[in-house]
C-alpha cells in the first residue's frame, strides 16, 4: 500500500485528503507545516508528497527545492488554492499540480499517475 505524506497548514484539508485517500487504499501521514519535513520524509519514507504551496510558516516552493535536492526521485504534487504559482520557476520541479477542491478526483488521478511513473528504488 503506497504511503502518502500530506503537508498542509489547514487542518480541514489534511483531514479531507487523509480520509479520501485512505478510502481508496493509501496509507496517509500528515504534517501541518514544513518544520522537520526532510526528517519526516527520512523517517516515514513516503512514496509521494502532496505539498501545499502557501503555508503560514513555510513557502512550499522552497520546501519543494529542499525535497528535490535530497530526494530527487520522490514524486511531489503541489496543492494550492491559487493558480499564480505557475509563474514561479521553482514550481517546475513538481511532478504535478492541483488546485485545492473538495472534489478530489483530480488529486487522486494525479497521485495514481505519479506513483505509476515513479522511478524504482
């Protein structure tokens, strides 16, 4: 069962994503901020990260760069309420992007695609 790390500072988003993804068979762990994110990845070894771009304490695009520098083959899906992030060159390091919604069809589709194309470890 693939393990997904959801990083978002909004509790209702973490709960929604967690419940919906568990329903379709994923193991889900959550983090409310980027604090200790790399350590969490090292300890939990997720198969994929869903990362909020705009968090109160952390910039998701900077965290994405940190992840890429250390875990270059770990799929990362950027999750945001805004579509202006596409103008930031740092965003090209993401595997996929989704705009936050209570309908998680698109997110689930992108997760499946990212997991299918992940490099074998």
